[in-house]
C-alpha cells in the first residue's frame, strides 16, 4: 500500500472539495446554454413589465409597467426606456446613474448612488435616481444569472439541499466581490436536478438588509440561451420560507433578443428603436 503524507492528503481533500463546489455551477451553466454560447453574445434587449408592492412603497407605482431595456452581458451597464414616461431614458453604471431625454439631454445625475441608501427606513420614498439604480442593478443581476457566477472574484460553495414544492433543490451559496453591484455580497441560488434556477435568495442592502425569496418560472430559449420569463419576489422569513402576500415584485418578460454587438452609451438616437413594443 502506498503511503501518503499528511500534506498530500490535505491537498487531495481540498481538490475534491473544489471539484464538488464547482460541479453544481457547471451543471447550471450547461443547462442555461453554456459559457461558450454566452461569450459569443454581447447584449440582450428586453421588453419587460414589472409591478409589485415595493414600487408603491417607494413612491413609483407603475414606473416599470412597460419598459424596454438593453443589458451589457459582460460589463455592468444597461439602459432603459419608457421609465416614468415615454420621453425618458435611464442609464446605469455601478457608480453613476442618469436620467436623460430621448435625444440624450441630461435631466438628472447621481454619482455613488449606493451611499444614498444608508440609514433609509423601509417606508422611505426613493428619488427617481435611487429607484433607477435599484431596479437596474437588480435586473442586471437577474438576467445575467447564472453566467455572472463565473466572474473573477466570485466564490461559490454548494451547501445543504432544500426541499420545497415536492422537489429537492440543490443550493449554491455565492459571495460576490465589491466590484459587482448587486443586492448583497452573500446570495443563495436554488437549482433543480437539471440545473435550472428555481429560487434566488438575497438580503438587499439598499432595503436595510431585508431578505427576499425570488422565484422564477416559465423557461424559454432565446438565441441558444435559456431563461425564465416570469418572476415573483416575496419577503423572506428567518425560517427560510416566504410570506406569500404581498408580492413585492412581479416581473414578466414580453420579448427577448440577444445580440453580438455592444451597447454604445453615447448614441443620441433611440437605442431601443428595434425593440418589440
């Protein structure tokens, strides 16, 4: 029998843990279309209807009920039209959000938007730019999952499974780096046996650390990428269950188009002119 040193045994144990940790993520990536296909694409155009209790609480009910959006798949940034009214366009980057007219004239600008949420109560109304920041960074996270889990600095670990809806869902605990703007550094993703996302938990720092249980439904394939087309978000309880009413956010995807070109934020014409409305 071959003898192994303590160091070699520890090293082999670490390797096995790393392989186990990444196997679930690999399964999820394959299920959603594969990293090779994802890297061939540069942006996605979305037509969305987003409603829910949270927007009423924050003073912006109906602002996202019919919007067009472009998301850069490989760098945090997005633009959306029809927010607040037909004539506005909003722009999101990690440290800057703006509201402009359709022809590119600046209406409002907010630098370092994350800092403006500190100390706010749950019932505090948000400014238009705070609302834009929250909704756009959140949407960016949702529509780049699970591929964003492969970004540099993201760490993943499979934790104990969770039984729900008569199924056993595998769970991936994720920690995002400071460079990635999202709800919270720690988040938990639930996948079924085929690698499709079922649920996504996080603790939104912009809402004072409030927990959310985010459920996804109705998967469809677009240009080789599979994604859910309906989302409901609920308040997360300490026992890991959720409060069914009220529905904090209800999101419906009305159209999707992936493209192999990148966003040009400097364009003054309508970036979303080719969207289905």
